[in-house]
């Protein structure tokens, strides 16, 4: 989401040291916070690392829920006393010594984290028990009745109303305790719950002005709106289905993969029709496509209820509710269970960085002008995000921590999610929220008065909780700033995320496509951008996500091919130069981003096959149209359209990682960034990647460096016929290495690599080579299917999966092939309505094969020049 801020991201790759900030000890707690709990004594003579190891995964005692603890955390003004020797025990400082000038900052936030966990242990039974708030707050079954609790300290009087009492609350008044929690027990009636399942409910309260208001309960499990009334308010729904209607999970969670290959998806816009899709339709129709393309993880957007559909799910109104547009909580459970049955893990796009400012439908309705100690949000400017027009949480508030931490546990345990992608983390980390902040990599930008330590501690608590509940969880941060330690464990003094999104990479590709001719592309610049990440902190790379395709921008395929996608994607005619270039670069951009940009990869739904145009949710400005808020699967399903080639290559990219696990390899060496010839050569794991971005030149006998000696063969070739290429690279050729220089003396090697071999590198093509294990080669020839044949099997598997996906629940519909042809035609017609003019297909220009081929062997002077190069040349 932060991509919409248009921030300049500069992540420090090499550790650098700067002068320490003089303000690192600043306390960010409000001076007005009243003291309810006793401050814990400072643990002296104990190293910070020892404190962390003791408190990361403690065993907690259980206590009753009625614990005597404040709704507001105490102000921590204690002095941290620790020796110089103890500071060396903060693990992150050992990894990056340039962080040592900021040891006071780390000590301060570690102390706050440890003290907070101690408070949870003393008053709530521990962090894990504290995060079971959904068993206490909201509507819950207790002995012979339903108990409803709501934290609303600003309320003067309160009632619960709904269908069950005719919306008259006089007989259902609530009582308030000393901590601002209102409660009521509603006894069963003749053995049946007084509040029926799936009936509407609201919290009615009177605030200081004497005005009564109705609000959706903060912990409500489901919320719906009358679809027949435009702009109708949402209603809370009591969701407690009988056992016969509850979905029971059948399949275990898949094991955590070595590297996540993530398919980012929005259920609502996943239909090929201009409407909102359902959880069950997505499960039956889209999940098989994701599995067939060899992804191992699905990341679901817009799961939490949001009253404004066009917010893409980022203006959350009801945090414990599934988005009712796509179905019920049981329907979402069906989707997740179906994904698990297919071997797919499911991550949730969780939004804890802000909340919708919608008063009628959302959490903001509980803010009636009270102080921040009695609210979910900060007051004044600190509680409002001026770019997002939304409210900002007070992470220093006890009940806010209970609400958010319990929210994470709810989604993990009730719905069996396998982890989270935290949205808007940059906004949380800093008081300036990253607005107009050009992060340069200077460490002073990360550790100063601008850092929101309350939010940092919350994220440390959140990651500690997630890993204690589900040790195999995958947790990703959407952070554009590159804060050091974000991706290191809490036990080392880090914030605890597994991965950070590499948000600068898609911006780099858009800059190149918008502002540079092909001849101006710099291999050195691209390589630096793709490898610019912190040592030991993992990243998820992506060429484009949902951010890059929202209205006002467009997909990479549309950047590359634009209006010619309306007339030039048929295989029945020769590809125009624009289409030929577009498909070639689409494959190369996505693949080099995957192979060089991180330790995991993400693709947004539809971009794997080059989905055209952009995303535009229904809104007043487009007359509430769903036309651009869908995925046109018929384009990739139609066999005579070229979209199938990009989809097949996407499938092969993922299959390559399945076979060779290069994404999880820590071996990543860029040996050549040849700006003159537009070639990048690198190794990931034991694979050798050769990318030729030159628009015309094919190099025969191009020399590439490698680590291991032996025989190499083609593992993947973007120019293969099945990927819409020209078939210029032979796959049955053996490439034998030659030793380079003096063994053990890198400066005498070729591009600092001890061995080399020569390849054919066609223009706008990427080829991957693997080392043949000659000791088992004869056995493999007899017993093992080659990787190319495996890919052919994957193609067949994809077709079968797509056919089954198309035919599910459509037995009474028209012939799918006729539908595909009609939909493909309607795609052209629809764009004509937008003013796009169909152009006649001209005689194709000269094929890339007709461009010049640089001699079959590089001239000797050129070879010598290449051998003298270093990776920085």
C-alpha cells in the first residue's frame, strides 16, 4: 500500500557507520498516561541478549480474565543500567557493527519489549493468553447464555440491541467496570440462545454530549450490508453456526517452503465476469490455476471487512470479520482448506497500520472525542494519516495491544492462515509515516526521535506471538524504508519479520519502461537495484504487484505492448516487433527479478500471463463499473492467443526453483554486468544465468564465468518455442568448462570465476544452465525424465487444471471453447469503447533472427578485455 506514497526507497546494502544520534533515549510515551500497574524493576547486571532469550518464548501461568490492569500502559522512564560488555550481547550489533553507535536505541526498545511481556505475564497469564481476547470480548457462549463485552471507557451508558430485542435496548442495559469494559449476560431462552445465529446486533451507547449512537461491536465476527440499498450502513452479525453448519478443516497445513513463491490475489476481482467473486468460486476455479503454475503460497488481499470496496481492502472497518462481499466465514475456511489440500500455504494481507475513518461502520465510531488513553487511536494530528484519510492506532495502549494481538491469533487459529503480510509497516515505524521522506540509507534516519518505538515494540510482540503459536509461519513486512533489523529475529534485537518486500524493484522497472530506450538500459544499474538488500535480511522480490496496476498506471505487459495487445496477440499472424519485444522483455523482467532480486518471489493475479490494461474498482468516477475490476482468464485459456506463452514461462520459472531451489540458496554472485553488450551473468546456487537485453545482437561463443568445473546444459530458455520464442538455442548441446587463471587466486580468474564456458546468447533472451552430474548421467538417461520433458508434462497439467477449473459448476453453460472465443472477441470490442482503435495487422518487420549476429567467436582483444573485467565494471 505504501507504494501509493511514491517514496524514494534506498536500502543500505553494504553496512555503513554514521555518527550516533544524540536523541536515541527519548521516551515516546505520553506524559499524561496515568499509572495503574507498578513499574517493573530494572534488571541490572543482565545482558540484553540474555533478557531477550529469556522472554521470547516463555511458559506462562494462567490467570482469570478479570485481571487488575490498566487500559493504558505505564510511562516507562526508568534508566537502563547495563555494562559495555552486556551491549555486545545484542546479536544484531554483531552482525552489523555500524549499528553500535545506536546501541542506546536498541537497549531502550528491548527494555520496553521485555517489560511489556513481563506485564502480560504478571497480569494476563502471558502474551499468548493475552492474545485470546476474542474469547472474552465480543459475543461469546458461557454458561447458559451469551456474554457480550465491549471496551468503551468514554461511554456514559450502554445497551446491546438487535433483531433479538426489536432494537429496543431498555431491557438489555450493560454494566461498566473500573477499566471501561461494558458487559452483559443474556440468558438462554427455553434452552436456545437468546441471540440467534446470523442475526443483526449493535452496541448502543451514550457519550458525553448526551447523544445515543449505534455502533458495530468492535470484536464482531461478521458484518453485512443490505445490497439493495445504495450506501446503506453495515450491521454487525452474531455468527455462531450450529455444529452441522460449521466448516471442519480436513487437511493439515503444508510444510513451510524453503523459499516462498507467492501468488498475490484479490478474491473479489478474480472472476472473469464483471462482478464480485466468491470465496468458494475462487477456491474451485482459481486455486487450481495457481497450483498448476507451481506457486507454493497464496497471499489473500482484502480479507478483513471494509465498507468501501475501492479501498482495495486497506481501509478496514471490522477487524475480526471476513469481507462479506465474497461469502461467510465458513466459505473462507473452505477456501483455505482447499488451498492446503493442493499444497498451497495461505498468507493474509493484514492491516494494523491504520483503520478506516468511517464512523458509522468501523472502529472509528468508538471515538467520540475522548483522550487517547480511552481510545483505540491517538488524538489530533498524531491520530490521523493525511494521505490515507484514516485513523492511526495508539500502540502504547493496553487494550489496543489486546485488540491487535488477539486479531492475529484469531486469523491464525480460527481460519488456519499460515502467516501474514503486514501492510503499511513504514507508516508504523516512524512518526512522519514515511511521507515525503527520501530514505538514503543513513542510519540516523532509522534510529532517532522520528522512530515510533511503541509501534516497533508492538511489531516485536506480534512476531513473537505469531512464532510461538505457529513456528512455521511466514511473516512479511511491507516496508519501503529498509530499516536495519526489520528482518532479524526478536531474540537478536530485531523486529522479527521473515521477509521484507523489495519495493524499489518495481519502481525501477517502471522508470526504465517509461523513461529509457532499450539502448539506454544499464546492466550495472539494474544489477545493483536487484541486489540492493541488507546482508542476512531476506526479501521478497516482485516486478509488479497490485500497486503497479491500479487506476492511473498499468501492468508491465501494457507498458510494453500497449494498444497492440488489442490486435496483435493472435498466433494466427506473425508477431509485430512491438509484440515480439514485449513478450520477450516481459519474460526477462519477471525472471531476473525472481532470480536476482530476493529470497522469495511474488506475482499479482493475472500478471503471470501479461494481463492487459489496469485495475479500476467500481466508483462514482467510472459509473460504478466492474469492467476493469476482474481477471480475463479467457485470454490465457484461448489457445490461439499469445498470452499462453507468458503463462507457460511463468510456470517454468517456478518449476525451475522447485527442481534446483535457487531462491533459497545463499550463493549469489554477479560475475558480469556488460553495459556495452547489454548482458548480465550471475550464479544463484549452482545455476548459471545469462541475460542478454540487447535489442538486436546475438552473441555466439559468449564467454561466461562459473564456479564449478564440468559439463553444463540448458535448464531453461526463454527463447524456446513453447514460450513464444524463436528456438535459437539448442538444448542438446553440452558446454564444457575451461579453467581460468591460477587456482585460489581470484584476480587471475575470468571475471573472478575459476572456470568458464561459452554459450550462444540471442538478443532479448535469458538462458539458465545447470551442471550435469556426470557420475549418475547414464542412470539419469535411462530412469530420469529430463527437466524439459518435465516442463512439457507441466504444460499438460496446466491445460487439464484450466479445463477442470472452467468446467466446475458450469455443466449447464455453453461450450467453453465458444465462450472463450466470444470473450476474447469482446475484449477487443470493449477496448474500442474506451477509444482504442483497432489497427490492421501490417506485414511483420524483420524477425529478430534477421538482425546481426556478432561473430561466431569474439575477437581476441575483446576476450582479453572481458577477462580483465571485475564485477564492478
